[in-house]
DNA sequence: TATAATGTATTGTAGACAGCATGTC
DNA sequence: CTACAATACATTATA
């Protein structure tokens, strides 16, 4: 089928496609068009990676827009959102406008409403539906990229529920679901009332094989000699071999450390095959990488890059990641050793893919668990760049003949596992049922069940017994925590329930936070008031707590002990009436948010147990909630890892250097940013919850959040809020005696200039931002104050290098 | 005796979405 | 209960 033969496209689009070198559609694309893709027909396309899925989506969206509609493209990752947006922007000359909406790339509702295509993550769409974004009901076409992810335990249910809701809001909605090749795509099509296009066709040949001994054995029976001798391991030999053919390699390994060490080793293989130009370019890239952050990871990566190799995993700062990805696409880097992140992420095709490790440690499983077939196939799908390589090769490694047979059996010949809905899990239903009630989708148990009947789970099981059981458990939980109210048959969300849903919090996180804040409130209450009533504002006759996931509301367990402590503290406060009332400390708040299910836990290493147990007792009084017993409570372990996270955050908010933090907690720079971002978000939510409940701790929460946001101590909060002033500049100014915005406005300009190490432009901008009357520095000379000089010597002695702009630290979007 | 080569116990393990209010070198 | 690579440390071979 030629582009010109596709019905219902906007004028000019066919020419554009032809101009892009598309003479005729790929078979699966043609099949999709024949199935009515451009006529508004719903469709599930289950086809291999890189076989033109995006074009299928584009055809559907463009034709829908041509009919006067509006399209939504749902991506699984934020990074993909911007990638897709750029891709779609080539239609702008045909009058098609594109917008993005993700957590860190926000656009106003009106602006989005005016766009023809909107790209968003599934969570963002869910959130928009919850908050009744006006344009949602104008949608006529929705594309769900990588729908097989409904199988994902954590994030799958969101996609599932979101699609169900969108279909409910707009019954005529065209749904185009793009999936990797999975066996049961038909079930997904049933669920969505869609046509199915299933194909194994690829535009570029993919050969899968297993390397064993001195050769790769391919699935088509052919072999390729790649000798391995003592000095060269399998991976190195294969990388060298690809490079001699002029191709680059992607190596998948199972841990971050392996990725780093493998990259280091590959450097040797690659380096001796580089020419001088490449070396020079790599040198520049290495410098750029070094300047992203002055951590060890950053240095290690730069060292690798100098040799033309790199590692890639979630511990990297996002700037690192994109630098590496871009350089690999430009063929400057010859090898990337990566954890599976890369397979799911942005498009980084490569001539050859090596899957070194096919098993990964899994604590729940209790050992090394083989990767899913689907996951392996996704990695393999990165092999071969259409138009550039004659074919792609995916190679698994084995050490003996038996393993080789197993690998063929398990992965090369095998079909991927069927996709199964994970919706019936309690954590998923907790959050989605509350949202469904809160946004008015359903107001009774029956209504909820009816809605759930429109999900993939219902289609797949055909039996809603489990669903209704879990629904009841979850409803009890929500009611017990005052998120919903039941009156006869009607269910409605409480004030706080609405807030929780709007904030996109897991209700369990919200319950934990509320309990923690209430704990602080009661603590404070007993200092302030002597009447002794009213400090228990929960309903007196509270129903027996439902044990959801073993979670029992902390305030229930606390009862007696609070009374005990009360008497003690009261005795003390009698002595000193002027003592200000207790108020949550930052560490206490960090610990509180760190133990919610929304915060990804830090791993306790050996020796950490002792260290943190000690710290735990030191800070016992600061915790917002009852500390589990060290000896009898399994929850103590979790308490400690939350404490570790809390300490990390506390270090960050105390201006500890990034590399000190990475060293102390055994994390990468990317992890720090991630943790900080999550904490910032949760503290924001906590602030709103405290506000809604009119707790006195609101201010303390806000302050803790600000400190996390800017990464500074309390005394710098005022300064760090000024635009262009981050944690480093704020500290410099402070050391020079400029302690507040008012100081910044009034201090002699020369002093400010001195404190900012003579950067005239920066100083002017900052003075302007702080609202100084006359920010111009004309004729002003640098004044070296004593404190500034001392501070500078300090700085220069331990870090001689000059980092002018390393203070943006957060929120790079 | 210093050093290199080899054997053995120990250690640690992937990933990343969301609110809100405004704006990075 | 299951693995395995990297590392740290211990032992043995070698100049």
C-alpha cells in the first residue's frame, strides 16, 4: 500500500511520507489501515519493536484530527514523552499542534486544550482524569504505547484503569494499543473491542544466537566464528568482532556494578581501534560528563568515555544518561554496558546486542531469577538500525553446551509470556477505587464493580469473585482511614479523601503521613494544654482496623504509650513553661515520608543495621510515630531503611557534598536526585494534608520541604529562593555576611561581587532578581571581605577546580 | 625475603511515575 | 533453597 492510498489523511501527509522515503507501508501497517485504522476503528497492534509502530499511531491520530478530533498519546516513561513530541512535531507544517504533559513538564490546561496531539505518561493522564481536565472529553483518539505494560505490578493497573475510564467518558473513542509481540494480544483486543493486527514481521532482519566456545550459533542454523582465548572474555571478543565490522554493541548485564566494570574492560578493546579524531571528540565528551557532577560515578564514566565505551544505569544523573545515549546514536561511543533500563527507554539501536546475564537477583524469589522472555526480546529488539545496518544480531552468552540448549529453548524459540492484568492487587485498588469514587465515576459498591467490569482483569478472568472480595477489603480500609463515607448504599469521598486522590498519593502513604502528623499534633497538644481532652479527634468508636497488607494505623498502637509519655513531659514542662511546644523536626518529617509506600526504599547493607540502630535511639524522640521494637518487630528493619533514606535527605538538606552522599550511602548521583524529588513531592503532599486538617505543623512541613527543594540549611532558605541562587551561591553569600534578601538588596555591591567570586554577569542578574533598585555594576570593583577570602581559601584548598554553574542541582526541566 | 600468581571467603545485587508554583548556565 | 562477579584476603610458587 502506498501512502497516497491511505484514506482520510490530512492533505499533504502522503507526500510528506513519500518524501521521507516511505514508498509503501510495511505489511503490518498496511494491515492496520485495512482494518480501518484511519477510519476511526480501534486496533491492537502486536508487532516487534522498530517495525513501524509509531507510524501506525501517527496515521490514526492524523486521520482523527482530520475529522476534527483530538488525539492523546500515552507513553510509559517521561523520557519517551519528549522523544515522541519531537517526532510528531514534524507534522506542524500541516497545521497539527503537539503538546506534552508530564509530572515535570507542565503546561496549562487551556494550552493543552488547544493542541491536536497531546503526549503524556499514563500517570499524568490518570491524574488529569481525576482532576477533570476539560479537554479529556474532546478526545477522539487515544494511543497507548507499550500496552503490554499493563502486566507491570506497579504501574500496569494505572494504564488499565485509565484506558477504561477514557473509554467510559467517551464511548465512541478510538483506541489504538501498541504492544510488543505477545501471545495473548487477542485478549487485549477483546477488552478494547478492537481489531487485532498480530505480526512477527521486521523491517530489518534480526538474527538471534547464542555464543558458546568459539562461535555464535544463530537461530537459522548458521554460525559465526568468534574465537575466545584466555586473554579475552566472550563479551570482549564479541565487541571487538563487531567493531572490526564497523558496528557498535549494546551489552546488557544484570547489575549496576557489572555495567560499570564491564564498561571499563571494554574500554581496552575499543580504545586501540579508535582514530585520532574520535579520540579528540571523546575527550571533549568526557570533559562534559565530568562537569555534570563532581562525583566518583561521574569520573568513572568520563574515564570510560575517553576510551569509547560507557555504562548506563539508573544511578546516573539524567544529564549523564542523555549524553551517553546521544553519543551512542552518533556512533561516537562504540559500546554501552547497560542494565535493562536502556531496553525500556529511549531509542538506542545498535548493530549487535549482547545479553551477558540472563538472570537477575530477586529477593522475593530468593535467588537468581531468569528474566522474562518478553524482557529479553525487548533487549534483542534494540539490535539493528533500519537503513544503517544490513541486519541486527542479538547474542546470548553461554559457557557450556547445556546452557546453550537451555537458552535456545527458553528464549530464542520461546514465545513471550502472556500479559496478565495485575489490577486485583490491593495496593492498586486502594488508589484507583478512591480515585474512582472521588471523581464521581461511581458512588456505590455496585457502581464500582460495574466499572471494574470494564477492565482487562474482568475480561481475562471472567469471574469477579476475587475482585469483589478485594474491593470490600479496600473499601473497609478506606472507610477506616476516613477517606470515604458510607451511608446506606451510597459511598462518597470525604474532604480528605478528595485531597488524597487529587494529590495522586497512595492512600496508604496518606494514612501514614496523617497518622504521623497527628502524632506530632498530640505530642504538641499535651505540652500546650492541660485540660487533657480533645487530643484525640478520631472517632471514639473506631471500627476494628482492617489489616490491609499487615498495615495497622500507627495511632491505634500508640494509645497507652502516649499517655505515659504525657505524664513525663508534663512534669518537665511544669518546670519550664517558656519551652516552645514540640514541633516536628526535619529528620522526623523525612523519616515519615521515607516510610510511606510511595518512597522507594534504600537497601540496608551489612553493618548498616548496627549504625542505624544506634542513630535510631539517638533520634528516638524525633520520630513521628511509635518506633517498632528492635527485638520483636519485623517492622524494625523497614524503620531502619527508612531512617537511612531520611539521613540521606537530611544530609542533602545540610549541604553535604554530593560525592560524600554517594559514598556514604552507596548510591549514584541519579539516586540522590530521585530520592530528593520524591521527598519533595511527598512533603508537598504532606503540607497540603496538614493544611486540610488544620494541623499546626504545616509550617514545619513547608520548611522541611523547602530545605529539600533547595538542598540548604535553614539559614539559607531565604537566599536560596532567589532565582539563580542555588545551594552553593547561597552559602558563599552567607559566608560573606549577606544573610538575607534584604542584605542582598542593601549590601555594598562590591561585597556581593566578591562573594560571588567576581562573576559580574551573574551578580547583576542576581541583584536584578532580588529586586535591587539599581543592579548595574558599572564602575563597581570587587571588594574582598575577610570572610569571603577565608571562605575562598577553604574552597580552593579542597576543590581547586572551578565550577561556575553547578548549582542548578534540581528541577532541570 | 619480596613479589607475583593462584586459591578462597565475603559481599552485594534493576527500575523511577505523581502535586504545585515558577522559571536554569 | 537456588547465582555469580568483583573484591579482599590468604596461601603458595617463584626470582
